[in-house]
């Protein structure tokens, strides 16, 4: 966890305090079930909830015990017993440490997923608002970084919206992957613990019982979870890259927000750097990279080895905290993005009307000229625009061979930007359900 | 594509012939829609279907044209026109090359997904059959590679079944990700092509219209697809690793099938190597690695750049062909796996009864001894098993302090393997819906 | 291997024919050594060289034998015996298949490295030529995609030269990593083969004897080799990305070469796409990704497992063939790059003189004004340039507060581009040893 | 950074305190050079060293200033000025922030490399000691996890030694990659700072001047550095995997050290888990994964973007701290590894003499029998060993067809383990220079 790329709410999910609180709840819920099926006294379960619920666990004290026992769960249980008293002997009956550790990890991951889902909701809302704001803001579409044909800035944002809406669906699925609970004992056989305990704890924590576990919850679930975060991060990178491109000095169609008093990094007033989106690009690289060790974690030996654990100590917090931060930062960028429609128009017309050359070409073809002949006519006029900075429409209107084939009004009609944007409403209805 | 890791049906999906056939179908379906909305004559669409449908496209001829035009789609259309005749001018009206290329890629990926789904079905069937066959075959569960507590070989296979059943669900979702069609023109604005064409072609090909595209179908879809294949490959690696462990000389609880006449690699008859599962381990590394460039492909510049294309020429065929081969190979391994229950039993009893020590310990505690006292009693008997190869039950029955706390029948009762397998039916019902 | 991203010479290294020829040479050299130390007759070694050397190995015939024996080396040896006759029994004495396979792989990798080294030499030559050509071509340096201060296009190319010169050194080291030979028998103990055989074969093939091997040559060597190719590919990506940026419509300071008759993809004459460098970006993603499975290959079990083999069948050819193609393509791009100095100048002056604002600021400070005061003066003039398109020098000369602090000639002197390029010769001498 | 996988000395390199101390030294050394070439007074440089050298930088105070200025280097310089007084205005003249940041990062990375080098030295020493201790400890070599032929445990450790000796050479090269210093100003042109300053600072810090930089030191250097750490981590994984295999219950030829009083995780005294080497396996996955974002960092835009920075905030500390911890842990494992020669012998003889079958086969061939005939004879005796637990030597001596071909003493001679270890000294001399 890098503090400057972290937000408090997500960090809290991964704190020692939270972890111990979840451990306690898993144990206490299990006691309820054990009492229900007659393994331990109801009274004990009640006491455990009361005293443990009121306790403030002392992380340093637990660390101290762990240094002695070299076992984190035992250290916690010892500390818990200090609050609960004699009834503590009813805690953890027939359970194995992994039951607590893995169920806790999944609780943390589902909580993290919930935060990420609300991050995505905020991002989607910002994208929708700005998309409608710029639904009709015409801008040049670019393929290969080269001017192609007009589109609107709203369509660009609608595309991003559709992308993150897909990410949301993916995250819902990824959350379900890790929303499981295992209380199945040493090698997953329930030898010392009744499966009804697992069912009760799962329900109480909003999880599904793991249909079959080894000593651990199978790691293909977590691999899928982290791979999904990697894909979402890659979408963050795409939109961040788009903004970085738009903010280039020579393009400058949009800019990350600068507060009024803020200074660029030098005396040059144009020196406003897209540092937020560059930062997002780097963060995306990190989140994406975590998918690899998560996938390598799947092939644990037999009923478990512990190699996954160190990996998860890194990527559990790092992937979720970083993506949370990235989504929030991206939402801020979208929300406050400075958009320059007049610059978009100027760039669009950089080659004075040339963007319409293809339509003129098609019109000449439809007017009966061969494709080769049409191309020749268009190109000779286009080259004057390209090389001498002439105005394309003026050139065409002054070319008798062209005007012979197409009337002036027909030629002028081909310079209508509306031709390119006539289906924007269709696209918006598809993406937003409204236009 | 590595021929020795390839199966014909999947390879065929990626052949030039298949590609051109799909291109033709996309174009011809588009013509139907264009005719329907009055852009081209119905008669032309009919001719295109008839003549193109009957044509055998000549890959070398298309290559030859491409060498001239340096454009693959134009080369194909030129060749197609040689069959269709004058009506060929009605083909590809208002479309852009990417409409054909991207829709074709998605058709190929969905077909590949369908093959992979049937691969998974075959694997699941094999796992289910073998799981029930060995539902009650007791074997030692191992954590950290060290003997832990008993489980059954059927439970091991049930776990793999649950894992691949999840993979199946993931693949269904991944297939839906890429089951889209875009016929939206140069930068995705439908400027020169009516959205109804896209809807028609999508429906005809069993795809969904892409809600909003740029010049290309957004690559987050493909990233998710290949990431999913990476997770599935990681599950292949897990089961392959399990088999490799079981086949180790010192363990030898199971073996890959060897045909009767087959020789091991040397004069030693025990030299049967788990080469199939080792091979699967390597293939898993490859399929997994393809997730990275697929994720890097997402951040294309503006309305598209062509950097994704070279990546997809590798990973499109390689990931699907290799995973198809791997799943089929793994199915064969599972199907014919030689299982040695007697060896499982021997390994389980390697430390003559010691596997029951925990139950004895718990029983002593329940009989009123302190945990420390109980541990001391168990350990001193266990150490004789461990160090001198004694029999644990005999030792316990000969220890007066133990027999004072627990009667002989009670001690004997702790050596019941059935204690560990009593919930196997529960697990099977959860996984297979039957026990 | 993707044919369109492959060059014949590198492909030939990985052909079956080449492989069998190398296998033969390893076996024949080993026979020489075996004869020398008296294990087999000298005459036999001579016959083997003569008949095997003259033979044309029949790949299909070997495949046919392999289908029967399921062992590639045995199949080859059987086929070789068909040429050699009775003396064939002296071939492969005391060797294990991996001796042949691993030494052959390393021969192939070193040959591939040699080709890549000459690719790098060609690229370095092209970079050097173009760097000197544009040593003094002033262009704007950009940080964050935003105009910063002037540099020269030659310096940009010198940087790329330094980068690829480093890549060359890395590749020399990587080549040495894999330039080893192992002829050490079943588990690397030389039980059945004298170490002198290894020494002889190594020397004959230009390799070093592997100091200690298992059944295989340790795979950390190959991991380092492929990781190095990944870094080189990342440098290819950097330069390719630079070109893509320079070719953007709004920047257009350089372009990939277009042949005179070549048409862009549409009627618009400006539509020249940087398709070569976009392609290089994608290829870099692939080559880079191969580093991961190569690293996972290191942890083979005990004295070897075969999991590395399938990985290497992919990445051996794919990484080297693709990088060879990429380096050659990049060399072509550099060699023929269209450079537009006048456009560089125009972009540099996009904000009419503003690029010099920092120097004016420093001069004011040195003239005794406080930094705050200086900033205020510069900024109010700069803002007029920025917002109203004024000329910065004119504005400054018309601002009494500025001219009071700095004389006109002093102000004008700050607009000297030479100030920024005065150390270009130093840089060139560092990089090229001459200026 | 995960505290439990961190060691103090490496963590200290990455502390804020260390960073600010290095920043100060870079600035102060630069002042020396600036004074030398007459840009600032010698007296000022002296004062800066004296006051800055005596100062204790207040991290919280710098953070406070940064919150205001949003610029870390400016915040530090402001704080430094609080100690230095008026002469502070001579600090940082003509330098850009990246000069400080990038040179500092490289100082940190070279210091980290130095620690890692001494880690490797300690590991190499432990491996050498244990290798000689077990030079003649015969153990079975395994290919595919299956018994192959005998080797010695010392040879296994010699192999690991050779591997980590290579890692040491790689790390020396990787250290040289990042041991550079750039003090070259805004876009690397030295416009405002004389190249002699860079040369002086580089020399003072034990670095090389970067031949040509942009605003930043080129990131191919760092990519190579982190890729090298990834390869070293993969070697850690290999040896860790070997130990994990040896400690398996069924193999148990070696064990991680357990302190006398230490308890396994349950009542079963055999439950000693290879948790250290499993942990190392997971840590290797993490360190390896960092190579990917490091390679993606290379392609910065033009003269720099800031996307690399966030990546390096993660992987700079995480990769070096984790690998340092891993190497130290591995050294401890090797140093204290419990080795069980008698168990090695027992495993070797698991198939009572069968390990010598290949030698018998070869002897029969040399005695004139055909290979097929020899195989038949060996196999029929071997099968009785394999299936009925017979002793191979006894069987052979009782088979008239065998004894007819080979005399008893000749047969017995084939059961000499020394045959397999006769070249161990050669191997040791190659690896250690002595035997």
C-alpha cells in the first residue's frame, strides 16, 4: 500500500483491527451454530458475542502473543479469551485456522468489491453527465492518431460509459466468485465440524457455502477476481490515455482541471501537465500485473500449501486499494475535465474542409463518374488544400469538371457535419436507454 | 500454433479458408439488410449469396492481390467480385474493413468458445465418473505436502469438478463478452451505414450488436476473454500438478495411463513419467501469459490504432488451440488415470495409525484431562511410532495413563476412518446434486 | 510463428532440417571425442561424419518413426542409422536425449542471438546516420506531452542510439548465458560419459561446457535470455511510440515513409497512418510477455521435468523470429523516416516565443528583481501570447517594467535557440565518440 | 512493503529520511561543482555542506510544505533553506527536479543491489559449505519426479551454487545498468547547467554520468534491473521447490530446521511443514511479476511522462525488500537444513537394486547379446522386484541366462554406487575451483 495512492475507506478494510473483528464474527457466528446443533451451550455463545462484541482487540498484544506461539489465529484466540473468560474454550471447536483466514479474506474482498462497485457507479454517473453535455460537440475521430471522420465528444464518453458498465457487470461476477465461506476443517472433510455450521456462518456473513474446499478455499476464485481487476484497470488506462492525448499541446481539446490559483510547473502558462491521467496509466500497469501471481497461486499442492499467502498479503490490499484510488481519481478527472469545443472545431478544420473529401468522392461516383475519375478529381483539389492551405469547398466550386458532375448546392450539402452525427441519438439510446 | 499441441477442429476455425468464408457471410448478410432498407437491389443480394456461396475462395489468389493492394479486405473483395460479377459493386457499401475484421474475429472466438465448452463438458463428465468410482477410496489429505488427515480420492476429484464447473460458467460469460458484431463504419458513427444493417448481421450470425464501437470493437471484451482462458489454464495446471505429485516414485498413488506394450524411457520398469501432465503444466504457463498482452491491447489510441492486431494474430489461435488441446489431454488423463487404492492405504498408514493422534488428543481432553496433559500423553506414544516404527494403537493401549482416561473400546473407536468420510455424501450432493 | 512477422534467415534456424543437422553435428562431434579417448573406433567416427554429413534427413520419415517410438531423438537416430550403416551403433553412447536437445536449443539460441546482434548493428547504423543528419534540427522537447524546452531531433535519435547500444551489450551477455553445452548423461553425473566428450563438443560448437547440469541445462539461463529480449522489445516500443506521436495529424513532425505511388486508406491525402510503428507496439507486447513463462520454467522439479519443453516450442521461435522482424522493421522506419524540420519549427513557435519565458524569468531574477516580481512580469506578457496569440518578444519589449530591468538586446538575446543546443556536441561525443 | 517480509537495512534505504539525505547530497555535490566552475561562490557551497550536513530533516514538515506547493522537491528545498539560510538561493541552480529524483532513485537501487549482492554472497557461502559436507552423500536423482539414477546431495547443492553464482554476475551487471547520474536540466540538453556538474556529482556518488538523458534517466535501465531480480527470484523458487519436495512425508530426505521446543501444527509429531520454502515460492511470484510493469515503463512519451513514477513507488521498495528477505530466508534454510542421508539411501533402494538395471542392460549388450534380448532378460527380473518386492541382485544371480552372459562378480560390480559418483570431483572443481 502506497499512502498517496490510497483512500481511507478501502484501507480500513485491510487494517489489522478490521481483520480481527471479522475473525471474531466468524468465530461467534460459528458458536451460534454449534449451540444450535447442541455441541456447545447456548449461554456460552451468548457470552462470547457479548464480551467479544464489546472488546477492543489490542493489535500489539496479539502480535506479542504471536511472537511466542508463531501462529496468528492462536494468538488472536488467546487474546479473545482474555475478554471472554472460561467460555472461550467453546470457541473454534473443530475448526481449522484456514476456515477463519479464508472466510475473512473473502469477507474483505467482497467488501472491497462493494466499494469498487460504488466507485464504478460514481464514474458511470460522471461519464453519463458529461456525455449528454457533449452529445452534440463535434470533434474529429482519429484512427492511427490521424484524422479520420467526425464524431462527437459525447460519443467518445458514451463509449467509455459502455466500457465501464461492462466492468461493473464483470465486477459483480467477480464479487460472486469470492463471496464464499468455508468452515470445513483440516482437509475440507467436515470430520470435526458439522456442515450446518458452515451454512449458518455463510448466511450470517452474506456469503455462499463453498461447495467443496480443501484446507483452503480454491484459489481459482481469487485468480478470477484479480484478473477482473486487471481488466478494469486496463479500461482505466484507455480513458486516461485518451485524456493524455487530448491534452497534448498540439491537440489541446481537453485538459485535466487546474484550480484557479494553481501554477503549472514553470513560467510558461501553457505548462499544464496531464499528471493525473499519467499517474493512472502507471497505476493500471500495477493492478494489471497482479493478475499473474494470482493465477500462479491456483496450483497449490494437494490439499493446500501456503505459497498463496504471501502473494495475497501483497495483492489483496494493493490491487483493491490502488484500483479504488484510480477509479476515484478518474471520476474526478471526468467530472471536472475542461473541454474546448472551439479547439475541437479548429482541429477538425485543420485541413480546411478536407474531412469531407470522402463524401464528395462518393457523390461523384454516384453521379456516374468512374471511381478512378472521381478519385482524380477529388485528389487534385485536395492536394491544394493539403499543400497550399486552400479551402476545399472553394476549390471544388472552382473546378469545372467537378461542378459539371455535381451542382453547387449538392457540393455544399456534402460539407454538412450533421451527416456524421445523425445516428448519435441511436448510440445514446443503446448506451443510456435515452437520447 | 504448434502442430503437436493442436487439434484439427480448433485449427480449422483459424484457417484462411474459414476466415474468408466468414467474411463472405458478413458481407452477404449486410447485403440482405441493405436490400431490405432499399439501398441496393434485392436481386443483387440474392446473386451475391448464390455465387459467393458456391465459390471456393482461392487463398493464394487473394494473397497475390494483397501483395499488390497491401490491403487484405480489398484483396478479398476483388477476388469475390471475380465470382459475383457486376453485382459485386453492391457489396461492402458504407462499411469499413474493421467491420468485417472485428465481427469475423468475434465469430471465430465464439466458435472457439463453443469448442472449449464442449471440451469442458467432456472433462466434467470424466471427473464425475471417476469421482463416483472413488467416492469411498480413502487417501491421506496433505497440507504443505505433509500428511494431514484422511479424505477420499473421490473428494479430490469432486473438488476438480467444482473448479471446472466454475470454469465453464466463466467461459460462458467470456463467450458473451466477445459475441458482438459491429457494422458501424469508419469511426463508429454509422455515417455511411444504417444501424439496422448491424442489427441484421448480428442476428444472422448469432451475435449481439455492439452498443457503441469506435472503428473497432472495444478490446476490453477480448482482454476479459483471454484473461478467462488464463484462469482456466491455471486450473488445468492445478489438476496436472496433483497428478504429477501422485505419480512420484515415493507416492505412486496414481499414474497416467500406459498402454500395455508401452516402454518407459529406460530399462527400469518403474520409469513411467507423468509426461502428459508435465506438458500440461507448460501449456498452462503459455495460455496464462497471453492475458498480459490482451490487457495491454485495451488502451488503443482514440478511435483505434492497429497495435492490437499483431497481438491477436498470435494469441487468437494460440490461446484457443492450446487450451483446447490441453483440456482434451487432461480429459484423457482423468479418464484413464490408473488409481492405486492399496498404495493410498499404505501411504496413509506410513506412520502406523498416527493419523488418528488428533482424535485421541481431543478424546483425552473431553475425558477431563487438560490440553497440556493430553498432549504430553499423545506425544510420548506418537514419538515411539515416529522414531521406532511402533504401532500407535498398540502403544496407546499399553499406556496405563491413557487407558485410565479412555477405555479400550473408546480408544479403538478413534481409529475409525469412517469418522473422516462421514460427510462425503454431503460434499458430493453439493457438487453433483447426488451422492 | 506468424509468417507475416517472420524473416527467412531466422525462420531457417528453427526449421526441422536445421534441428536435425545440429543434432547430427552434436552426435558426430561426440563420436570424435569418444574415439579420441578410446571408447569407439576412430574409423567409426570418420564414417559417421562422412555418411551423415552427406545425408539429407527426411523430416517426414523421422516423423513416421516418431509416431511409432514416441521418442524424437530415437526416431532421428534410427533414421541416421539408415545412412550410416552398422557403425551407427557407436553413436549416442552414454548420452541422454537431453544432451542432444538442450545443446541443440542453445546452438539455435546463439545463432538467433547472432542474427539479432546484426539486426541491432543495422539499427544502430541507421540511428547514427539520421542522428548526425538532424544533429542541429531544432525541435520542441515535450514532457507530459506538453511543450517544454527546445532540443534537437538529432538528440532524440542519439538517445535511441544509446538505448539500443545498451541493448546490444545486454544481448551479448544474454547470448553468453545460453552459449553452453551439456553432454553429461542421465542426471548430469557423467556416469556413462566422460566429461572430456562434453568439453570437445562444446569447443567444436563454439560453446562453453555447462559447469554442472542436471538432466538438463539449467533454465535460469534461458529465463535471462528471454527477459533480455523482453527489455529490447520494450525499447522498440519506446521508439515506435515516439514515431507514432510525431506522425499525429496535429504534430506531423515526422512520418513513416510512403512510396510515391502509394495511396492512403481513403480519399483524404493526409491519411497516412503510422501502421509500421503501431505494429511494432503490438509485437513488443508479445515479445515482452514471453519473459513470464520463461521465468516460470526455472523451477523444474528435481533433476528435471519436461514442463519447460512445451513453453520453449512456443517462445524459442516466436520470441526470436518476432524480435528479428521487429528490429528490421524499425531499422527501415528509421532509415526512411520522413522528417519535417519546418513543421518542427512551426510547432516550436506555436506559442510565439513563449518557449523562452523561463530564460526571461531567470534574467529578471539575476537583474535584481525578486522571483515573485519576475514571475508576475513574465506571466502578464505570457498570458497575452497564450490568450490572444500575441508575439512574446514584442510584448516584452513593449512592457516598460521589463525593459527597465533588462535592456532590449539582453531581452532579444534570451530568444536565442542556440542557448538550448550548445551542448549537443557534448552529448554526441558521449554517445558516438564524435560530434 | 509487507513488514513481515522486510529486513531493516533494506527498508532503511527506502525511508523518507534516506531519500532526503540523498537529495541533499546530490544538491550539495552539485554546488561544489557549480562553485568550481564559478557559477556560485565557494563559500556558499561550504555553508550548504556544513548546515545541511548537520541538519535533521523533518519529514512531517516537508509533507506540510508539499501539501501547499504540491511539489516534493520544492518542499524539500524550502525546508533545506530553513537550515542553510540565505545561501540556499545557490542550491539547485539550473537543475530540474528529475535530476534529483532520478539520481536519487539510482543511488537507492545501487545500494539495494549492494545489499542483495552480500545476500547472495552469504547464500553462496552456505551452499558451498553444505555442498562439501554432502559431496559424497548419495541420493537418487529424479527426472519427472520419478527415480532415475544416483547422484549426490552435494551435486544438487553445487548446481544451486552455480545458479546463484550466475545470479551474482547478473546482479553486478544490473547494478551497473542503474548506477548512473543525470544532472542535465529540463529536457536533457544541459541548457541551464554545465555537463561538468553532472560529471562531478556522478563521481562523488560513485555513479557514471548518463551519456544522454531526456528529462529522465531512460527506463530501459530499470526494466533490465527489475527483470534481473525476477530471474533471481525464479532461482529462489527453484531451490525452494526442491526443499519442499524433499520434505514431503513420503520422501523426507531433508527438512527445514525446527528448533528443539518447536511444535508442529498438530498432535502429529511428523507434522513439520516446509513453510519457509512455501513462503519463498510465493515471494518469488511477486518479485517476478514486477518485471512486467517495469518493462511497460520503458515507452515513456517524448522526453518523459510521469507514468513510471507510480509504478516505481511500488516496485522499487517491494522488489528489493522482498528479494532481500527471500535471499536471507533461503540462506537460513540452506544453512540449517536437516539432511537425512539414511533416508536418502532407503529411498534410493526403494526398488531393491533396480536403480542399477540400466548398467546391467548395457553390460549384457556389451557381452554380445542383442539389445532386445538384453532388455527381455533385465525386464523379467526387474518385474519381480517391481511387483513382488524381490531383490534385484539376488534375482539376477538366480537367472541362468543372465549368469551365462555375465559372471557373478561382473554382475555384482554393476551394483557399485561409486560408478555414478566418480565424476563428482570434476563437477566440484568446475563449480568451486576445488574438490
